C-alpha cells in the first residue's frame, strides 16, 4: 500500500506541473516518467502511476463535470490546483477503478492523505466532503447498473461479498412520490443527481420520528414545498457502503404525497444538482433508476383512479 501511495504522490505532482504550466495532455507521460526517476528510482509499482495518470486524463471531462456538480459553489477553475487534481485522482479510483484492488474507502482515505501532505489546512475536509458526497450516491445498490445510460459506467463489484445483514447498523430513510395537479395535468417532482439520473426526494429519519412526519420534513428541506401524505407506497431494504461506517443496512419507506404546484427550491447538496416538475407524459423519456419506476407506476394508477 505504501508503494501505491508513493505512486499517487508522483501522479499528483505530475498533474500539478501539467495543470500549473498549462501544458498539453501529451506531455504528461514524460512528466510522470521524469518524476518516477527523480523521486522514486527503481520504484516497484511505477506502472500503477503510469496507468492511473493515463486513466485520469482519458476521463478528465467526466471527472471535472462530477466535481462541478458535487461542489456547485466552487467552479472548477476556482478550486486550487492541488485540490482539484487530488479530486481527479480520487474520483478516477472511485468511478473507474478496480474495487477489488482499491476499495472505495481506501481511495477516499488515500486522497485525504494526499490532501494532508500537499494541500492547505482546509484541503482534507474539502476533499473528504466532495468524495463523500459522490460515494454517498454510489452507495445505493444497482444505481450505477440501471437506467438507460448504465452502459457508460464501468461494471463493478463482480465478486459478491457475503455479509450477515442482521449484524449491520441500520439507517432509516423516508421519501415520497410527490405530485401535483396543474391545468388539469398530473405533475411529478423529481430530483436530479450528479450521475445524471432523475430520482425521488428522500432523507434520513431517526428512530423517534414518525415516518410520515419524517418524510414531510425531508421533502420540505430538500425541495422547499409542503406535502400532504396520502398513503404508503412501499418499502425497500438494501445494503450500502459508507466511506466511514463501512457496510450499512438502509431501510426506506416511500409515500404518495400531494403538493400545491409551486417553484421547487433545491437544498444545496453534494449529491443533487437539480429539481423539477415533470408532466406525467414526460416521465417515460427520463433517465430514471429502475427501482423508482414501479413506485411512479403505482402512484400514477392511484392518482388516475382518484381523478375518475
């Protein structure tokens, strides 16, 4: 692992030179090779540095887009050169790396260590916040394997990991299919995440929360609207990975909620970048996670039958 950390340090220094001097991408391999010779002659894992730097540059436009969406208050050009290249390294390993060789928790921790060594006092917190926000969205099972554009994401987690669900800590969430009637048309309120998918608004609830009141509160905080719960639509349970806690069991309850048609005001969040009302007729054309499609279908049937 120490060899890999050294390789990442060499990649970071090489990217810093490339970025700072405004050099063309084609010059990066020679910079990496020069830094290997200068800082780590005879380094046994030098190929890792070469491969990682090549992958970063090939995915740079995607990486920068994710950074912008995960840290919307920080335009990419305003992020310090060290910090943005640490994020490029960390995101490359999170999104496109081999999880068997570099688990997500290791990728995040390694990036934080780079930030401690090369960045400012605020760099570790900033890097952790951005990578944590991205990883939070990746944590839901199958999110990166479903939807119409799933083929764009590299296949991961090919080897199943056996865990005892009963031993895992539980995180409870509540959300809703939020709808409204405007000009005699049915509209749904959806949120857009940094991976390009439209999904349902939800948030964490405590054990002491009434689930319905928890959903009402979370929708209000995330979308800025008040909803009236009409009925429960369903529950699901899945195992997700947290960068600090490790594997956790998430239990989610979804309700059908009505709201007056009004502007949506998305809460600032590293995992979401948009919120919008969609007429029912537009829903089939959206890039949706497969696990919310049955909920939307069930909600549509209920609403349609109620209107008759």
